[in-house]
C-alpha cells in the first residue's frame, strides 16, 4: 500500500507541474497580469499627454491667441506698440564689493 501511495503522490505532483510552472501556468498568468497593469498605467499617462498635445495643436490651428501666447512666453516677443518692462527681484544678499586694502 505504501508504494502505491508514493506513486499516486508522485503522479499528483507531476500533474501539478504544468499548472504552476508550465507555459500557461498560474505563475505566468500572475506575471502577465502585473505586466498588463503596468502597461495600462503607461497607456493612461500617454493618452493624457496625447490629449494635451492634441488640444495645443487645435488651438494653434484655430486661433491666433495661442500663437501669440507661445511667441510671448517661449520666444520673448512683443508687439510693435508695446513697451517691455523687466522687473529684477533684489537678491537676498547685497552684493557689496569688498574693501580694497592698501
């Protein structure tokens, strides 16, 4: 009876091998589900970025306000009838030149 039990236990383990470690086993399925979740997160981020870029393109094609805003912010351009003022914030440390010793 003892050898028959060992043989049956061995067969049971042999049958379990493909379930756990085979090509379509549970461990492989868990890994694939994890990879799918990571890819869905990446796709979601890329979709949001694409939507923002699409909105920018639509604004640039339809109106001049977006073009003017980009020219002002990125290129520092101004109109002919405008006056440009640059405000320089004072630094926290006063830049006093050191005294010259003679």
